[in-house]
C-alpha cells in the first residue's frame, strides 16, 4: 500500500475525529444551537471512499455528514461556522449541521430526510452521462435509508440507464436506537443492490484501506454498472447529540467490541509501521480545528434582512 | 385592409409547441414522464418530440415518481433543465417528499448557491368516472410551500407563454393543466413568447361584481358572466393564471370598483386557494365591500365516480349565476335565466364530441 495514501487517509480521519471531539467538548456551551449527528467511529468510511474520488467527482450526503464533507475537501471553517449559525457558514446559517455544502469541493449538499439525497446523486449522474463528463456522483446513506422506497426507485433507474453513480451504505446497525434486526429481515443489504443489477461489494467499514480499495474498484467498473458499497461500521456516540449513551441504548459488550476496533487506532499502527510519527500531524490538525472554532465563534450572525433572501432564485429577466 | 386570419390551435398543441420551441434553442432541456415518448404523447402534448430530439432528451420513466423527481432536482443542480410530466395531479402526492423537502427549499437552505430549474407538469382529471384518485385538484397544497411557483393557465395562449416562461425560470415550477382545457382552441402566435409568472388577467370587464377564477373554472366564470349580462349584471372576470407568486393588485383594484367578490376554484373549499383570495381581499379591501365575499369550490368530499354523484359534486356556471344574483338581489331573474339557458347535456365530459383518452 502506498504510504502517501495511508498518510492521506489518516489525516482525513484525524481531522474528522478532532473536529467532532471539539464539538463534543463545546456543545454544552449551547452556542451550537442545532442538532448534531456525529460520526465518531465511522471516519474510515468517509475517508476511504473520498480518497478514491477526484475533486470533480460529486458527493451528496445525509444528516451524519461532517465526515463526508471534510473527507471530500470541504472547508472546515465554514462548516463549523455553519454549525454555529453564523453568516460565514457554508449555508450562511440556513442549514446548520444537517445541511452543509461546499461547491468548490463538489460536495453538493447534505440533507436530513433519510434517503433524500439518493435520487439527487442519480440525477447528477444522469447529467454527467448526458453531457459525457469525466466524473462520477456519489451518495452516502445509512442502513435505515435502504428501507425507504426512494432507495429502490433510485437503484432501479440508475441501473436501467447505467449511470456513473456510486451508492455508499454505511451500515452501523442502528436507525436512531432501533437495531437493524428489528427493521430488516436476515438478508444482505448488498444483495438488494445486486438484484437491481449493480456491482456490489461488502467491506469492513472500519478499515480505511479496504474501503479505499473497494471504492476505487467500483469506480473503475462504473462504465459497466453503477456501484454499491456496503460498509460495516459502528457509531461510538449517540444518534443525535454528544453523549456516549451506549449503556442506555445499546449492549455494552457490542459497544466495547467496536470501540476496540476504532478505525483511527488501527490505521495509526500502520502509519508507525511505515515510519511516520503521528504526533506532529496531530498537533497541526488540532491547531487547524481550534482555529476553525475560533473563526466560527467570532463570526457575525446573519442579519434579519437575510431571512428574506433566496426564497426564489433570480431570473435574468428579473434584473432588467 | 385585409385581416390576416389569426392562427388557432388547441391547448395541448400549445403545450407541445412550447416544449418543442424551448428544446430547439436550449439543449439543456430534457423531458421525462410516463408515456412521454409513446404514440399518444401525454394527450398529444409530447407527440413527435422523441423523433425530433432523441431518446436522450425525451424519456419514458419507471413508475417511481418520487425518485424521478429527485433525479430531476439533482440534474438541475448541475445545469440541466428537466421537465417531468405526470398524467394526473394525484400522482404528485407520491413525489411530495422530493418536491417539498428538496426542490422547494434547496435554493434557500444553501443560501442561493444552487438553482433548481425543474418544471413539473401535472394534469387535473375530471369526469367519465375518473374518481377519487384520478381527478384531485390539490393546487393549494403546492401554493402553500415556500420556494415553489405554481402556474395554472386556462387559455392556449397562456399555456404556451407560461410554459416557455416556466422552463426558463430558475426555480421549481408546478405547472398544472386541466384535462378539460386540452381541447380548447384559441389564437396562439406561432413564434415563441413568454407570459410572466405572477400576473392575473382580466378576461371580461364589468362593474357589478368581480369573479376571480382558476384554470377550468375560468371557462365556467366566463359562461356565467356572459349570461349575467341578460339580467343586467355586469361581471368582471379575472383569470388568476398563476397561484404563486401572485400579484393580487388587479383583483384588489377590481373589487374596489365592484364592491363584490366571487372566487371560483377547481379545488376543495377548506384551506383551498379560493379562501386565500378571499383573505387577501378581506384584508386589503374591507371598506370597499358591499357584500361578504363568496367562494364556489368543490365540497370537502373525495371525488365520487358515479354519473349521478359527480353531477352534484362539480359546480358550474349556473351555481355562479345564482351566487352573484343573490348578492345583487336578482334571484328570481336568475332562476328564470337558468331555466332558459341551461341545456340538457352530460356534465361528465367537456363536450359531446369528447371520447378520451381521459
């Protein structure tokens, strides 16, 4: 494995982890006045997939989107400012944690209705194919989204038109606090994708290198069929908020098993093995994160006039 | 001087022409919907477009209204201009998640960074026993949602001009047709033109009462106004044309002149669009009103199927005549008028020559 890629993966994952740890640390101040869905424990999925993408490739995401945004190269300062509801936020305070965007990074948006962005990625892929552009569209969603009708409708259409789209299912076994065994029969989610004619791979979602390899392979084969990647992972925080609520909502043994499989720890070992020390990287990233929070906390709030802006997009004719 | 004969085409031909002329000049437009490329071409409105523009731009679709709406939204974000077609307004309910949660609010949520220029064409069905799931008229529901534009043309002229305008618009537009309007013919210029979204149109001038109406009910309103003349009542008819955004100043101005208002809408009564116009006028013209404003709408009942039940269900111009006459104290004259003009005809078809498709 290329050392540079391992380093890139580690940096991406550490940035996500440090950012979210800072959210955990400061959330009690009640200055971040919006729900936050953290992905602590799931960083390898975001980093591994985005490592396989080019800057031009398009990404959509769901409510648990900080990791996807940062891994795709989204602006950290503007994301944190958005969570703080400031006018410097990536959505100027309209979206909060669940609606983030960075068009420069081709991260086109995350939303909070489960499954909501799956067809958007299919539409982006439709546009890409129609205009013979050399890029793909990607959408991240969880195991719960598979239960939505729009998931199946989207896979059906993507397969029918052989669209350049990659579906990433982060299977963390829980929809809020409801275990997958109470929601889905005992069959593989990836088999649903295969039934729709997609190239599907199952992968350890806590192993960033495996995720990167699987996503790269599916991307290579995208001309043949759309790709589907099921990543088995686990969120180490509560569904929404900053508490570690495993003892209330999930079996302690299950939690500890997954905590021992922390994706950052296992990658850090590989990093040392190739002779790079993580200390300097950690310090730089912590500094970057601290600065982003400082930026957010000192940014102005949007003015009341801004409330009325952008309900409709202007037309050329309107300006005349 | 020799008057050149004005070209007349039907409403469905006007829609087809608007699509054709738009697609000809803008290659980012594609049109998708169940039956769009087939031989019938959605009541003739998409006929021949596949042959002209190919399978990449004129597409049929799987029966996945929600995902395909989302697909259009995603494509629009990248610069495509999709037109998605549904043969019934009722099918839109299946796509409400993508219409409301994504299309309508996306531009606002992301502070104007992405545009969603998607046109969603819907057709209101009526008659021939189309029943509870093929003839609903839920325009008010769409007009309630911030970020959507809602357009309901009545005439072939407005259908063409408003559709071209809707396609050019940078926002999601709900474009609502009525099946009973598709066959109506009137003058339509052959060159492309636009009609602005947001402006109603006075279609009959008058002084005694203002009748504001939507879509097919404008046809009934005109019928009522033309008949009311014979009992000495001069009604002004205003075709609302676009529900949202809507500049109501023309309606307000008219009511300040007439002092009376009747709103006729193809939808239901409670929380319907007629109520919205009544509220606007009550707020703005209260001191000019000579009588309480009135609504003529569908009753709050799902659409029945039987010939006998639909007869009571759908109001027509005679109901409008009676409401207007009551307000002006001419009930007896109106009753006599209706007994003279009302011809025995089938209420469940737009005209006797109509043989579908429904």
